[in-house]
C-alpha cells in the first residue's frame, strides 16, 4: 500500500478490485481521517519560513491505532 486514492476517481475504480483494510491491532475495519503534523525548519522550508505540514492518515475508530502501512509514504 504505497499510495492513497485521493478523492473521487470517477467510474473507473472498481470497488470489487480493492482490498479491505483492517486495524493491525484489533481487526476493526473502520477508520477516521486524522492528520499528523510535521514541523519544517526555516532552512528546509520552500518559503524560507518555519512552518507546519499536515500528513493525512487513517486512525482506527475502535482503538485509535494507525497501521504502519498508512504512514509508509512519509518515511
Ligand atoms: Zn484498532
């Protein structure tokens, strides 16, 4: 799972070709969208100013766990 499908992709996405994702901790199959926030130092920021970058990910609605796979893009 390297990429999230962002937003609506029209009729070409066949939901039957997708795979159900469950929580690695408790097996729950429902997630809510949450954001991790990364602080960017001024030296590394494109704008030259210190800032914050939101990283969208998914959190288990039952136990709050975030699967490792959800964060693989950001490492
Ligand atoms: Zn869970």
